[in-house]
């Protein structure tokens, strides 16, 4: 029987280094367009502080021109898709057979990857992200950013607690290897959605990609209650894409 590997995750240390306000969230690769960094989680042994960001507010009225709305980050886009799909499922419960024939439903039921990288400086090896979406939630694998040099495993789902601000929690992560780990993780709400996130630190993108297999499962419990039961498939292809991005050769 083939042995299973698990992503080596670390406990995070917390305490925002500057005052955070608004709907804050973890942004390991740094602020995206339309966002700004408002602080960091506290660092720990072998772990650099992780940036915490907030979405920029729309400028006050009165100006002559209109500025474009901030671009939605990948996690928020995935969260909005989850909420929309959940609503569609509820509305079409009596038409399940019809819904199962919908191409978008079948795509999400099977699960699929989306990839992101530093478009301003593709050779930087930073802002690498692989996002796997499915009916149970999403798995987000993130590489280093400008200040945070580690990697991050983030799980998104509608059953995950949704605090007003990023909150440290004790979370038990079971990756199906028979060795569940109870760690301190970051729990936050994704944008202005009804989707929660649990973020675990990984020592480096090399450590993350070395542990990736073709198929992986993730179960997370908080306070004795299971809040995540999700998976990814086609993991080796995602591993190769992340490695290319980290080497400064992202696939467009």
C-alpha cells in the first residue's frame, strides 16, 4: 500500500503588530490591488510574521472622475462562487437531475484548479497560488510574498466559523495519514461573504510541494466540531505549476 504524505504545517503565533480595522484577512503574498496591509500576525520560532490586509474603502464622493472598483482577490471570488452555488442548490433541490446536467455544477463537483502569480514581476517567484474548488469548499496553496517567506495552506468552507476579525484557534487537521495534528491556526471570514477560512503555516513552498500527492483529503475540527471535509485531485499537476512559479517561470 502506498504511503501517504501530509503537508508539514506549523502552529502560528498571533498578535497584530499594528491596529487592524475593517474586515481583515490573512494575505501571505502581501496586499493585492485594492487592498492594503494593516498589520501582521506575530512570528514564532522559524516562522516569519504573516501579513494581514484589509480591502480599501471606496473613495469619498465629490471627485470628478470615478475610480475602478478594487479587483476581487482569488479567495473572495471562490467564496462568492461557493455562496452562489449553495443558493442554487437550495433553489433547485427539486430539480436535482436537471442541476446535475449543468456544466458548471459538474465542473465544481469534479473539482478544478486555478493558478495565480505575480503578473507585475513574473520572475520574482512570489505571489504563487494554486486554488482548488469543489462542492465541499476550496483548498488554497500559497507561496511566499514580499515579507512572508513561508507558504500557507488555507481551507475555505461555509461551515467554518466566520469571526469579525482574524482569530487564532486550536484546530485539528487530519490529512488522512492516521496522524492528525492539533495546531494554532488563523480563522477569518473571506471578504464580505458567508465563507470562513482556516489558515495553516507551512515552512516553505518547497516543503509544501514536496509533500503534495495526486489526491489529498483534508478534515478540520474546531472545538470538537468538524468544520472542513474537502479534497483536491490532480495534485501533481498543481505541484509542478507551483514549482515553476516559485522558480520565476510561471505558466500563463
